């Protein structure tokens, strides 16, 4: 049985704190989508996959730390060294795939908002290329030498098939570039999308934080570059382990922030409602609220009718209520209704024609 020494406890503490923080954001995101916006999409399930892979990464690295990761090579047994390497490789595999799913979640989120065809093509290229690069990196890791067992135990006679470090650096650099691309993308491509300024700024500022994930990715790539020259592998790989965790945390948080505005508006409304027993406008469920109101779901036929410019009496009444609330400064409905329709049907570009007869 292994035991924790040197930097082992630090590794476990840091990566579990970061995993917990990421899980909180994912939980809030899913609550917002399922209970408030009442619509989930592929971007949500990609971020759920990311947190599950993050938990896998953290679990494997925890076992690796117990058996020697973070300790000096001369302070652990050969058997523990081999087991620690196996657990770390398994964890890094989870991390590499999680990097792809977290970045793809952001791209899929943006796909539901953009309306220009080549913008959609660009985002699909980002998704496909990121998955290809990450899957190749995770796969090639197991074929860098023959036999594969020598990857965990270098004392076994083996043949080096190729320099995996170069591939890993390229993969880390490419995913870092994707962080910067997806962080800057909304400022230009969402400029022509017909959503309210607050929603556009929330999305843009939230995703811009992805720059920090890119910075973590660059540092991780630098750590990879110097890893091969370190003889004390179990101790020298600690920065790589921690930066990999930090990159994934920032990527997940940035993917969740733009989605949480309806939750923020709902909580702010409830907080103010507790201070004010009643407000000037009743909500749609019939109760009174100072700020915010319960939202009814828009049926598919109503949405289609609105897109055609026909409308229904119910949707017209709801629209009138929204106008009144908007005039009073109660814009909570905008965040939830716009996001709900965007996730269910996508943002649509419409043209309004008025015909007059002389």
C-alpha cells in the first residue's frame, strides 16, 4: 500500500478543490437550463461529459499521488513507480478528452446563436479539428514505444517509435489557440445577431474569460516541453498535473457563465421580493413580485406563428405583458425567453414587410 509524501497531499488538495468548483458551476448550469430556461441541448451534455471526465482525471491522479506522484523517484519503490505512471497516464487521457468536450461545448453554444452560414462552418471546423487533435494525442500516447508496458516501466527493453512530447506540445498549443479563438469569436460574430445588448455582453464577457484557459494551456505546453529532460519524473511532473487541472477548471467555468444569467436574474428577483411584499405587476402564475416573474413555456406552434408574423391571441397577450414589464425595467423575461427559444429552435433571422394600400 502506498502513502502520501512530498507534494502528494498538495496535488490531491488542489485538484479536488478545482474539481468541486467546476462541478458547482456545471450543477448551476444544468439547474438553469432544466428548471428556468426549460430547454437543454448538446452543449449541456458536452459540459456534463467534461465534468465527469474531470472527476475521472482527479480520481486517477489521486491514486497516482498515493503511489508516488509528487514524491521523489528515489523515495518510492519500482512497483509503486509503475502503478503511479499507469494512473497518471489514465488521468491525462481523461483530461485530454475533457479539453475537447469543454471547448466543443462553447462552440455548440455559439452555433445556436449565429445566423450567418460561414460562421456556422467556422464553428464546426473548430469542433471537428479540436476533437481530432485531442483524440490523436490521447491515442498516440499509448503507441510511443514498443512494447506498451515500457511506457509505464522504462526499465523494460523497448523501442521508441516517435517523440510523443512533440505531439503533446502541438496538441496543447492547438487547444490553447482554440481557447483564444472562442474567447474572441463572440465580439465579432454576435454583433449582427438580434439579441438584447445585455445578453450579447454577458455571452461575450463570459466567454472572453476563456483567455485564461488559453494561458493555462500555454503553460502546460511549456511544462510538457521540459518534462522529457527531467530525471526525477514523479516529482517533476507535478506542475503539469496542476496546470492541466487548472486549464480544465477555467474552460468549464467559462462555458457555464454565459448560461447563468437567467439564474442570477431569478435569484435577484427573489431576493428583492423578500424585501418588498408586492410589486406593481403580477407574474404569469398569478402571484405578485417586485422583480421577475414566472415564465410559461412557448409552444412550438406559437413560436412558428410568431416567426411567420401571425401570432396567436395567447402569444400576443404574453408579448404585451412583456412590453409592460420591460417598460418598468423588469427584463428578466428577456433572458429566459430568448435563451429558451434559442436552445430549442435556434436564433432565426426574419424580415418584416409592411404593405400599405393607397
